[in-house]
C-alpha cells in the first residue's frame, strides 16, 4: 500500500484547499476510496491515479515515481526478510501468534519473518542497489557457491562500495 | 455547572476518569480541533512529539514482505481483529498492524485511535508487548480494551462538543465524526447519559471548547442548501424590516450608500454590494460586474443575505460544512 503516495496526494489536496468530497466529485472516485488511498490503505489503479493527477494538476509521472519508489522500499524489506538468517532472530514478539496456553499457533519461522518485517529493512539503500543492479544481484545469488576466499574478496569490494552496511 | 470530581471505576477496574481525562488532554496537546479527526495525521504528530518510533503497517504490506498469506496474518497475528498494536522492546518500536480491508473507513479511523490509546494509556511495555487475550487475565484484558475504547470514543467524538452542537443521534454522530454505525451508537449512549444526568458534566469537558473554537463558530454561507454537507444543521436568520420609503442616506464617492437605505443597517463591509440584513442593493445606480448568485461566500453569523451577491444565506457551524483545510 502507498503511504507516501497517499500522504503526497493528501498534502496536495490540502494545499489547494480542495475538500476530499470535491476531489471525489472531480475524479468520479468514491470519497471512501479516496480516504483509503490518502492514508495508504489502498493502491489506486493507473486509471484512478491519472484522474487524481488531473484533478490536482500534478503530473502523472510524479505520482507514479512516488508509487514505484515506495514499492521498491517494500521490495527491499521483503528481500531482506526472505534472505535473513532466521536462526539469529530472537523470538520476542511474545503476543503475536500464540494461544492462551502460550503455545505458538503459527510457525516460529513465520513469526520471525513478521518481526523482521515490522522492524523494516535495516539497510534499505544497499538492498535496493542489489534489487536494481543486475550485476550485484548476480554476485548475491552466486555467493552460495563461492569459496570462503572468494567471499572474503567480494566482501572487501562491497565494503568499499557500501561502507555504512559493514559498520559494526 | 456542578463539577463531578469523583473518579469512576467499574467492577472490572476500568478507570473511566483516567481514560477520558487522558483523551481530553490528548486533544489539547495534539491540537485536535476538527471532526472527523484525521487519525493517521494524529499518529504522525504524536510520534514526532513523543519521539516514539510508531509505524502503521497493513496486513497487505506484511503479507507481501513476509510471504505469508493474509488469512494467516489476520487469524494468527492480529487475532481476527481490525488491528493490533505491537511493541518491539528490542527496537523500541511500536507497530500498528491494520486490516486495510475493514470497512467503512470510520472503522479504520476508530481502530487507529484505539491502538494509539493503548500506547498513550501506557498499556504496552517491555513485558506486555500487545493487548491480546492469552497474555493477560480476562479482567486485565477487558480493562485495557475498555479504556482504549473510551479513549478512542472521546478523541474521535468528544462528548461535550457533540452536546454543544446538539448532535445527539447516532446518525448525526456518524455524519459529523465519520465513525461506523456501531461506534456512533456507543457515543450516542454516552451523550444521552450526559443529557439525562447533568451531574456527569465535568470541568475537563469544557477545557477542549477553545480547541474547537473555529469548528464551532457560526457563520452564514451563500449557496444552495443541497450543496451543504449536513443539511439538517442549517437555519436562516429572518430578514430585517424594510422601510416603506427610502431613508435619506448619504452617498459615498464610490457611489455606495453610507448605510442601508431601506433598513438603516450600518454594518456594511468595504466590499459589500448588498445589505446583509435586508438584501437591498447598496448602490444608487446598478454597478457593472455584479457577481453571479449564489457565490459560496462566507458571511457574518447575523446575516440574512449575502453581502456579495444578495442571495439568501444559511446559518451553520463552520465545522459541520467544511473540512479544516478548506477554510
């Protein structure tokens, strides 16, 4: 869902002193759906986005760029969760996924993933670079088959490229 | 007004006084001055002011990021509720997980402030990371749920503001506060209790009146009544008596009468074309470029006619017809 996109649309509408019900009339999109979009709870279709862009006199490109940027942010978190070493994640989300007998009713792996997703990506830019850069992606995928020496060499290269990611 | 200073506690230990007082202080502290309340904006404001790391996450996002299906997350992480606040002590981070498919939007609004209520009321801590049944005794669980419920009700539909407006029915509360039918019914009961027993008036109820001053302000609006958001909440001022023969009135160099020649009204704005009390044109000769009517202008609360275009105007409270940023 597009929280940044929604916040941007809401701020534009408010700047122009256009009430949500008027934006609804101008776009033919229900007031309720606009409420959901502005608060990041629903993703507008390209057609709805074009109508909103026209009504708020903003380029569709601007809105789409925010949407894409946001989707990449989520992809970064998803990427990090799916590649995380779950063994090292502590399971201290005590409330979630348990029943009254304090027994887990959902797998530990699932709960650890939820915990990581709620924390968000720890090094979003580095992950985004991997997602967006085919060469880096190939290195990442190949790392499972590399020797320790090769990995150490790649690590040195990566450290120079992403010093922040290797700070301890 | 008699002040009720006793703190009411239920058998379950629910501290009504604490929850409502916290809500009223919250309204003042975070300048909640308009209805419906923008719950998502309030969460942002609260996070900035308290330096708390709070993020709202939807089930859809969580499902995408974890690869788990929606139903598992709804059933096993937020326990079939519309939302859940989760505190991560290691990260010192609060997450409000929402089922974004909950409808109507008023239900989401309620859930967000309910979960924020758990945070503000201090229900979450290092060992109590969420308010879920299994983690607490039934009494504790019900106390905290009820307190968050009271908090959300008072923040989203402040009892005394609705009492002051005269909005006592669930349908009106739904319209004005943007809440679900169930939440509006619950607030209707709270307001009826206040109407039936004035001893329940509390001085803290009055504290929030200045915060809502602009929302409560009476104005007149020049428009067709069907263009107004809440048509049941409009009245008209009776027009002033006109003299049968025009008064002897001085004409200013601009060609405008110094006062209304038919009713004698002297409260005339610099840019007025018509008398706001009787609707008489304020020029001896018809000026060019008179605005078309109705012109949607806001006027003084005592006006019967629009000073700009001469149309009949409707009296209403500003907040009932306009969004906060529209004015």
